[in-house]
C-alpha cells in the first residue's frame, strides 16, 4: 500500500466580480419590473408582490460580501438575470475545461510537475456543461496527461469525494499521481431572480494534486478520508436530459435551477456534519485538539461557526476555522479547497488539519491531513 499526499493546490479566479450592492441594484430593478408587469394580479391578491433585497440582508444571512463570476453583464441585466456565455464550437476547449486547466497548471507548477506526469484526472463538480464526452477527459487531453479520467458529481461534496477516490487508487497502486479538479460555474444554476438565494453562489475552479509520499519532498499526508450520504430533497435541481420529454419540460420553471429549503437544510445538515466529523476523528484516533485548522465548506458563515464550535468544543480561535466566502461566496465543491489553498502554508511538520465539504444529497466528505 502506498501513502497518498496532497502536494499542491491551484485556484482559478474569474475576471469579473459582483458586489452585494451591485447585485441588489439589479435584483431590485428586476423586482420592480416584475411587480409592474403583474400589478393586476398583485392588486387582486392572487400573486404576492416581489420584495426588494438589500446588502444588509445578504450579509446577515450569509456573511457574503461579493462573488466572482464568469460573466457579470448578463447577471446584472434586469431583463435577463443569468450569465451570458459564448457558444463554443465543438473543436474548442469547453469553458469548464479551460477554467480547470488554469487551476491544474498552477497546482503542477507549485509541485514542480508537468501534466505528462499525471495518470488520473477526476473532474468533480456540481454541474457539468455536457453529458459526454467527460469534461475530465478533455482536461486530461489539454494537460497532456496519461492514464484515465472521469467526471464525478456529488454536488458541494464533490472535491472531498474526489480526493478520497484518488487517494484510494494511489494507495492501491492503480495510479501514481492524480489531479482532482473542481470547475464550478455555479452562476449558471443559480436563480438570480429569487430573493432568498440570489446572492449565494460564485464561480471558481480549484485543483488538488495528490501523489505518493515517496515521490514528493513536502505536502500533506492524507491520514484518513471518509464520505457519507443521506437522501434529501431539500437541496435540488430538476434539470436534466429528460426535461424535454415531460409536459411543460422546456418552460421557464423555477425547479430547473438551484432550489433549497434553507431552514430545513440548516437544521438537518449541521448535526449530520458535526456527527460525521466527530466519528471520523474518533475512529481515526485523532483528538480534536490535534487539529490546527478546519477548512470547511464555504456555504454560510453561521454554519461554519457552528461546526467549528461543535467540533473543537469551544469558540474557534482566529485562523482555526477560516472563511473565504465573504470574497468568493459559495463556490460549491471548491470552497474548502480555496480555504486550504490560502490557509495552509503556515503548517509545520506533524501539524494536522481537516478538510470538510457538505451539501446536496445530503453528502458529507472529510479528509484528515498531516504536514510532512
């Protein structure tokens, strides 16, 4: 059995940003248009008036202050309210592969590796821009990597599930070096016209290079990883390839975008995640006080603060449970990897931390790492 380690990470950051204030201006303009167009129904009481949003509401609900997106013009257009992305020819690199390639090249450069040295690529994300061929295989080709590649979708837990899959294959000897890449264009599945969620997501791509410890001089040994799932409808997107086969399948339907029962998710996911982490630590024989840092899924500041207190048994000290969502918003599977990328360089050999992501499914993945 070979010991796997995370030896480098890379982050692609989109060129466009949207602040809360900018987002609110666009949303409120859309709400005014909606209310004017449906004034008769609203007056008759058959349709509810669409309320305005505010920056204060957004920050209090989430801790988010801004987000990166692949296109801001479409999102901020009250007559459109979703990204405008160029249609690419089939012989051009797809937009997800292009984002992923940037993140992968940054991770490889940090580790002093080339794409040709990689023999596994897992593209793990909440959404894929097409059904097939796999985006991972396109990334493999662009990198000049060998071996094999495949796509994986476990929603917001995709990164940690991908890390476990890659680490297991390295342990077994079926691969030597793997890239787990998370290109997330969450702006494409977000319903920007819904006040309760229009502020949640942002775009990014992350890449995690995993190698045999014997092949790398420094990094983080993957001491243990654990994944768990429990079915729930409370985070859902009903879009899919059978859409056109169903009555009104191509209509502008709310359920074809990101949907969640926020209060139910908060109530159900937090105990699930805390219990998952605690059982993982107990079964691995790692005490919570051994953890220098928790790199958590970046969905909501209140959720992360709750998990930090529950796992550590006290309020986290500054830097023990870093948040990056104020800048990036929720980037689905990529959030915990961004946090790891930004807040891991200060580790000394022997210090340990835990990467955790969670989301739709429900799904939870955790990875215990130790600096060497």
